[in-house]
C-alpha cells in the first residue's frame, strides 16, 4: 500500500494544513510520535511531512516504533529526508534503549484492535500504563515542553442517556471483564499523566478520540469502520453482524490529526479534550450505509457468534461533546458522508 499514489490524499492534507497556523511554532523543534504507523499516528506524521515539503523551515520528526521495516515501508518516499528519523520503541517494555531529547511527544502507540484485546488483555493493560510511564520519565528527565497522550472515548464507560459525553462525565465500566483492560488501562494512564503534571511539573495534555476512520488504517485493522472500508474499496458487500444501533462519534483521520496538533499546541496543561466532529455523530448502521453508498455495494445483515460478540465495544452510546476542542479554534472539515467517500476513493487507488 502506497497512500502517496493518491492525489486526493495529498489534497486532503493540504486542505487541513490551511487550518493549522500553529504548526509554525513547531519549526526547528523536534516532535516524537509513537504509534506512527497506526491509523491516527500515520495521519499526524503525514501532516508534518507535508508541512516540511512545502515550507523552508522544517519540523524534525522522530518516529518511534517496534519495526524499522514497517516505518520505512509506510513512509518510504520521505524516510531518508534529513528531518525524518526512526528510533526503536516498544510500549510493552518498561525500558527502551534511547535517550534522545525531544521538544514534544505525541504518544499514540496502543493496541486498539478488539480481537487482540480479547487475546492479550494483560499486555493491553500493561502497555497502556507502562508505555506512557517510560515517556513521562523521559519528558521529565529531558525537559520536554509537552507530552500529549492519545487516550480513548472508551474511558467513559456506559451511561443510560443518549447525550454526548463531556470531559467531566464518566459512566460504569465492569472491572471484572477482561475486554475492559483497554479502557481501564487508558484511564490509569490518563491519571498518571495528570499526576506527573502535578508532582513534577511535566506538561501533559490528553486527547480522547472517538471512532476514527480513514485510509491510514492498516489492511489488518479489524475495527468495523476500517474492515468495512477495505471491503467496500475492494467492491465487496459490507456484512454487519449487529443491529447497528450503537451511536458513535466518527472523525476522519486528518480531522483527528489536526485536533491532536491543536490540543498539543493550544490545550490547557493537565486537561483532556474530546475529539469529535459534531457533523459525524451517527449509528454504526448509518456508518455502514454511507460506506456501502460510497462504493456502490450492498449492506448485508447477519448475526454474530458469541466469540465475535465478546469483542464488541460495550458502550451503546459513545458520542462525544466537542465544545472544549472547538473553543481551541478546531474545525472538522470532513463530515461523515465526505470522509467515508474519500476513504473509499483513496483506498481504491492504493490497495
């Protein structure tokens, strides 16, 4: 997969860059990104790369990951640029062998795949907590200006009403369900970030994305929005194994990337911000219909087996209130219809 074959992808990046004047504050600074080959991290990295390619002053990009080969493959046209460097990092390890000073850290490395969460609940929980602790210690030691932790809307848990969650509202999470190792791990990591800010003065901000989608998803991503997008791009029918009534906050990956960069540079220290496009709050069924419509395929409904049901997100409503984010000057440029149409179109060109 070479996403840079798509002129639509490049034009989408150019469009969002027009709404990120703050990026000039990163010029001649070093930004470390973990999870940079993931759905969110690769979109952020592509935004920074594109900024460098069209500006004289550059942003130094450190891409931290487990696989040099994966990073080189994903960012191959830019891998040997002077501003781009890979460093090894594994969120599941308590210690990583590097001591590189950085100005900003965006920590997006995490296991977010439902199937892997079920198979590896211990690793999922420990890597969420231990991964951010290592980076917080590094930020504290090296005087990093700010660390942004990419959390999740799953920290909110279940609630009874259908109103979007504000950042101060929390529902019920079953502590004895191993599927919740992801949400509990994210909750604990958030508290650790705030604790470092309070005790050590390490600046931290937290981003809570809703359900992010886009052509930066890997072919092996089994979250329904990604799995169905690839199926649609391959002209295969979309098979939905639930009633699809669960309500989600969807957000195109580049809108999510701009939100994270806004929060990094303009967010209040020790604060959390929801990432949600108000024009893209819809049910899973509505999302599936948009993908089917964009690709001209059928939406087929069937039943899930018990093993598949065990991996489902337990939240019937995970819609998010984006008021705090909007006050930072962020704006989503891709509503659901446009975002899913672009996703399918770009994937058709690149897979």
